C-alpha cells in the first residue's frame, strides 16, 4: 500500500480530495443509507452481470458462506477489475472473523501500530488486557487502553506503514483459513484461471468512529495485478474509487458488514479511500445468539463433522468473555481485512521487501513479562 504525498501531486485540481472532504462531512441522519449505492449502480453498473460459479451449498457453508446463488455481485462499467460481493457471508461468519481479528490477529509476533511500545505485555497482547468496562469506571481524561489505540496489524509478510515497506525477515505465518476464504471468492468469480492465487500478506484495519483511510493506491506489492480481497466487518463505511490519477471525481459506495470488494489487474492502480464511518449495525448479544442458532440449523442439514466446518469448529476457540468484549469493542468501530498476494509463486522475494526493519528488530529483542 502506498500513499500519494500531497506535495507530489502533478495535476491542476484534485477532484478526489474534494469528494473525500465532502463525504467526510456526511451525516447518517440526513441521507438514505439503504439506497446509498443506487445512483452509482445506475450510472456505472456493467451491462452484463458477473457470472458466479455454482458451488454446492455444503461447501459454501463449510466456509461460513451462503449459497453462491444468493450472492449479489456487482461490476461497474468503466472500472474493469472491480467487484462488489454482497450477501455472501453468513451472520455467524461475520462474528467469527470479528473475533479472529481481535483475539488472534492482534497478538505478538504480529506487528501493529503499537509495536514501538511493545516492551509492555499489554501492547503485545492488547486483547488479553482489554477491559471493556475501563471507560465506564475511569475518568474521561484517562489514557485509552492499547486495544483502543490499535489501528492496524499485519499478517504474513510484515508491512510497516511508516516506512511503506515489506520485511521478509519478520514473516508471520499467513492464516490458512483466511487464505481459503479469499481463494474461494477469487475462484467463484473465475479471477484466477491458472490457479496461481496465493494470499501472502494482509493488513487488518481497525477503524474507530470518526476515523478515515487516506487517499492511496496499492502499488508496493511485487505482484500488483493479482486479486486484492477486502472484507468489511461491523459498521458501514463510505468507499471512494477513482482513477489512476486524481483529476476526476471518484465514485462512492457504501460498504456494509459482510461486503467483500475484489480489485484486480488495472483496478489495483486506482486511487481509493475511506472518508467516513457510519455507526449502523446493532451487533449485540441477541444478534450473536440468533446467528448461532440459524447457522446451527443450516449446518445440521449437512451433518458436518467437528473439523469439516470452519465456522463451527473455529467458534469453539473463543470464550464467552471474548464474545462479550467483542460486542463492547465494536459498538463504535469497523474492522477491515485487506488480503493480497505479494509475489507470484516460485518467484524470489521482491526487491522492495527488505529483510529486517531495525525498528522491529529492536522490539523483537525485548523481554515480555506475561501476566
């Protein structure tokens, strides 16, 4: 991922920046969120519907997905390589990936924006030390907990947002379940006919209410044409998609919990951004319990063994405390899983992927006291 510095802009007027600022001021009470995407779809929806492979419902549910026949896949005319997939994730799968992001994708040795402070166990294992009642019992001027200051973590090849580089010497095993899910999406849309897709790195973004993701394009990966898969969780966000420069106004879309965006080939070079988070989904204990019941009823029809279903099996790892803490955490936050392929199979490590980040190396040498 790379950000375009304002001082390097080489165009007369930045229309993307104009739209970013306008969207940042949007008020959920003053707009129709249910029909937010209608104008964009009307103006830019592709003439031909995107074909989706028919996959048996059993295989879909094993990954926490609804039958492909119920998916809504939208491609946009003039934006080749962009796909929006809606109504694919089962409600319990949304919870699973929220918990996976918070419980598992925040722990050392995974790097984050807290890494420079990671001599403390509470910064290396922020979820373990998260007290959801902290803000209710402390005065308003108390410092935020580490998990509340968490903005990003990296999976697989580690990425430093400050230096804008990948570091192979700090590689963390890429989650196989996340790779399977993203590979399934790519295969269903037939975006990898040669079967070379291999997720190797991901950036997990944690958006508190009021935060944004600046205007950028993803061009630091050695392989910058393979599908980039982005999964939205919890609250909704406005997503802007522009051109390879910023001389034209971008289109805007509302991404809701469970929506999946895939950007591939030339679309990877387009500028995009998230200027606004809307607190929309009421994900509470009742919602969680209802999603468990509904998923169990559907899974019972296929008689899965314990290890056959990614969601049923995976949810057993999370405690009731994890669920309660997650419910409190996402009341005002959005999570995004942004998965990409750094290099093609059997290719050497990219030249822009340095071995060691001195900042991270000094942290790795520190001793952490567990408590």
